[in-house]
């Protein structure tokens, strides 16, 4: 679903002085806290130009829609009326006659949305992709019909995303972050600890109609901070992120060299090579598995979980270099899952 947000962004940029202060508070709070753990949004102001210079223009622009969505979904105490003020409430009222019915539903749903952590469990390139909510146990799959984005996400990607539901159809808000798989367990555990601690003080949240939802709306700060940290670390270790697939298919070569050399092979040669290397991987001892083979490791619960994580990493890396994302062909890993005796439901969760 395509929603034109130009009018909304224009509305945000043209807010009156008092209302613009809420936006500055929200934006400063998000940018300030993810760049400085000691930042206090209540007593300190932040210069966004300095933040842009500190984290780089690309990171700043990636986080900008995240920060705007954070502002739009939150409530702020109006000291004149004594009530809670929200930008989307004002926007919907102001443009009531100019918005379509679908746009009204979208912005109303966005009002109660929050950024969560989701794993991509299936992709139909050019059509849709399916998400699993990593913050909920036994959550139902979420199918997102996004034609363009579905061409570029890969199976087992982890996203920091804001789900906006309209007419039983799930959509992603503009601010979406691609998170590192390796740090997702630590991230979700940290969010749950914060959630639990803040819930102990829920009675102190005053007039907020839904304190539990308000706590979830603060998750975005932790997710954005994790994304920025991963981005900074990645920039310091260029070429090391996909070593697992590179070691599988081309010895000690970097993934870039591996992709370049493999792209010269025809599809049949390439599939034969990949079949052979993946078969060897199943039977070779792996230091990440306590020097056991994947076949041996799946026999214990801890080993099985590690094998599943490795399989996700391998398939994710392959997909990040295939289809719309690169020169490698798509590859069906289901035979490896079957040989390891892993059920499909074990891969999700």
C-alpha cells in the first residue's frame, strides 16, 4: 500500500512555535540518547547539525524518518489545556476533508504504532514478505505487501520496523532499520529487561491512557542505538561480515571475491559447486559448534540452536547476494534442513 506522506511532512515542518517544540524534544531525545547515553532531553538541547557531522550524513538520513515517526506517535502534555497533545490528532483534524478514507485509517493506526524487532521468514520478491515478531512468543506471521521493498529484503533479515495495520493489511512505516543478526538476541533481551523495569513504575505515568503502549513506543531508542552501533562497527570491519558463506564456498576469500568469481560460472556449474560445498559443510567439524559437525551438533538442544543460527546466517548471506540483490542464483536450502532433521517451525522463533 502506497501512502503519500508529503502533506504530513509538510505539516510537521510548518508546526507553530509551541508545537514545533514537541518535535524538537522528540527528535533531540532520540538523536541525543543514541549518541550520548548521558543525554537528558529535559534539560539539554541538541544541535542536529552536530549530530549529522558526528554520525555521518547517511546514518542521519536513515534515522530521520525513524525520529519523525517517533514524534508523530507520541503524546505530549499541553500546559495550556492540561490535556495530551499529539501531532497526528491535529493533522487528521486539519486535513479531514482532504484525506482519503484509506489515508485516515493509515494515520490513525500509525498513532498507536511502535517500532518492534522482526525477522523476515519468507520473501516473495516483487510481491510481499512475511515477518515474525521477535518480541512476542508464538506470534502469528505478518504478511507485508510491499512490492519494492520485497525485492531487497532477504530471508532471515532482522528489521527494526513499525507495523501500521489498515483493513487487515500490514504496512511498514517509512522508518525501517536493517539490524545485524549477530546482535539481535542481546537487543531483544535488553528491551525486555527495560520493559519489565519500567512496568514496575506504571502507576507514575500520570494521564497517559495506555502506559504499556507508551513503554513500547520507547523501544525505538534502544533499537536505533543498536542499529547505529552496528553501523559504526561494520564500517571498521569492512569485508568481514559474511565470512561464513565465503569460507564455505571459496576457502579464505572475502565474500566480495567469492561472489565475483562465482558469478562467472553458469547456473548449472554454480549449483553443482554449491551442492558440493554445502554437503561438505554438513559433514565437516565446525569450531562454532564445539568442533562437532552440524549433523552431530543437532542432537543436543544447545547444539541444535547453534546449527539453526548458522543455517539462517548462511541462507541470509546467500539471499543478500542473489535475485535483485546480486549476481548469485537463488538457492533452495530445504534439503539441508531436511537432512539435519530440523522442522520448519524450529527455524521460526
